[in-house]
C-alpha cells in the first residue's frame, strides 16, 4: 500500500524557487543558442510561406518575425518544445492567409460591381467630358498668361464660350462675334474652368460615397465561400489549441522534473555521505 507524501511548506518554497530557474535561457549565450534553434527549426516550416499567396514585400521575413516572437514568449527548451513553437507559428500564419483570402474575395467582388456600374452610368460620361474641357481650358489659360495670345486650335475651342457669355451679358439671342480680347477671354476661361473643377469635385465626392456604400454592402461573402473560410479558420484554431496545450504540458513536465531533481539530489548526496 502506497502512502501519500506530505508536502511541507519548506518543500513548496523550494519547488517554487527551483521552478523559477527552469524558465528557459537567461544568459546572452543561452539566448543566442535558443534563437539559433528556432531558426534551424524554422527551416522545416519554410514551405509554409507561399509568396504568391502571402502578399508582396518579404513574407519570409514576416514569418520569421512571428516565429521569433513566439520563441521569445514561450522560451522553449529542447527539440520537442521548439517544434511545438514552430507548429503554433505555422497555424497562426495559415489563419493570416485565411483573413487575406476573405479580404481579397470581398474586394474583388466590390471592384467588379463598381466596374459594371461605371460602365452603365451616364453621369460618369458627363464627368469625363467635363474633365476633357478642363484640360482644354487649362491649356488656353496657360497660353494667354504666358504669351498673351492663343493658338488657332485653342481659339476655336474656347471662342464659343466667350460668344455665349457675350450673348448672356447683352441678353440677346442674336449671334455675337467674339473679337479677341485677352482679358475677356482669360476671365471667361478661368471662370468656366473653376466651375467645371468644382462640378467634378462634387461628382467625385458623391461617387466616392456611393462606392463606399457599395463596398460595405458587398463586405459579406457568399454563404458557400464564407463557410469554407470559417471551416478552415476553425480547424486552424483547433490546431493552435492543440500545439499550445502540448507545449504547456511539456514545459510543466520539464519544470516538475527539474524540481524533483533539485529536491532528490541533496537527499541522495546526504544518503551517500551517511553510508
């Protein structure tokens, strides 16, 4: 029959003291060795990073940063604990990829929706025509300010606006010949350009609001796609929980063994001396 061991307060204090000594490497040399172990095991996980799927930039470096951060947090000791930290990093990276998939799917759906609306929206054609006229007026304004005159092409493009302004000014429907007057042409061109620019800014603002609303409307994926992503994420969460639990169990086991060694070793030494 086995008897239950009595744990004295002094033993509890000793266990806690010894456990604090088993929290991973503390010296610079130890940390350097541990970091090297993480990098070495990271080679086994290098195929987790797929540049085509994991974004521009340097995804390999980002994954290594994640791995180093987990290594710093968990302070693994030994090959098994190191491997479990790598597995946690792998599963977290795959979760990141699932989020990118969801984001990309939503943006792709919204972009194609915007393109179809743009193609059939007559207001956008008006905005394009207004922008073209702004370019013509800007060119004419630059010519008048720099040389005081207009090229034949620019003159033919802006003279209808000057004639229209003169008719409005004298309130007559009779066609009015617009003799060239630099100041008059410049004023007409500048006023018309300012009006069109304001008009385009208003259209852009309205279209931006509509685009934001359409994007918000499309931010939920079709049910089949959403279910696929959610199932993938749920599986990754289970894998992370599994790896974390195994890692914590291994660390607890290591600390317990270290504590027992610290307690039993003096006893064994005393027994040996007493013989």
